[in-house]
């Protein structure tokens, strides 16, 4: 388990994440290039830019799994270990692994990061719809992020961009979910 700090650049407002071990160090904001420094205050807190400490836990998944699941506080962040989900056996396995996030790990706030997906079968959409219904039924939320343009086109054609809450980045999705 590692602790991350969510920061906000005081110059451009960009949200950034870093490990707590970097308290006291300086870095440049990737958004505007400003120098950001995180320092300890005498009361044990940190100065102005720290917004939140995030508990990160990687959840156990299948040995041959398609997904990596990280728990950030009470939010499951799901990313893919493969760049292609094309054949029916992979689609079936994907559905089972997504169900495990809700059923086994008891998480109903889920962010799915598509940054690694370059090709996927349209059958994956059916698994996403099933997950969406399951999460909504549990009173939770599902957000998708980092969808490449060629994959997003599938969402548009099927009008799933209207069904799913799609964010540009994982940070944007997680921060929006933390506010609810």
C-alpha cells in the first residue's frame, strides 16, 4: 500500500498526483512548468497545495487476468493488461473480471481506464452495459476514461457516449467521483 497526495498547481490549477515520499521535494508542473514544492508545516500538515492523501491498494486479480484493479480510497480504478480484446473467450473473461470488482471486492464506484486498448470487439460493449446496470443497481457510479479516438468512434456509432460518463483522464474521473 502506498500513499499518494493529490496536488493542485497554484499557477495553472492542474491536478497532479505524487507519492508522499516526495514531501519536501520540488518538481515542475507538466501543465505550465511552474515549480511546485511540498513542505511539512510544524503542525504536521503540509502547506497549501495538498488537497488529499489517497490510499492506494492493488487488489488481487486472476493470475492470467485481463485487468489490473487498484483501489483508491473507495473507488476501483480498472486498467487493461492487454491492448486487444477481440475473441469471444477474452470478452467472456472480461465480463467475469468486471463482475468480480462489484461482487467480490464490493466496490460500486468504478473508473475504467482504456489507455491501453487499441482494438476491441463490439461485444465488449455488451459487457460494459451489463456492468453499468449492475453498478447503478448497487447505487454506484461508472466512469470511463482515456479512450483512444478509434475506440471512441465505436461509442459514438452505438450512441454509448450518451449512456456512459466519459472523462478525458483517470485523474478527472477519480476526482469527480470523490466529490460525490
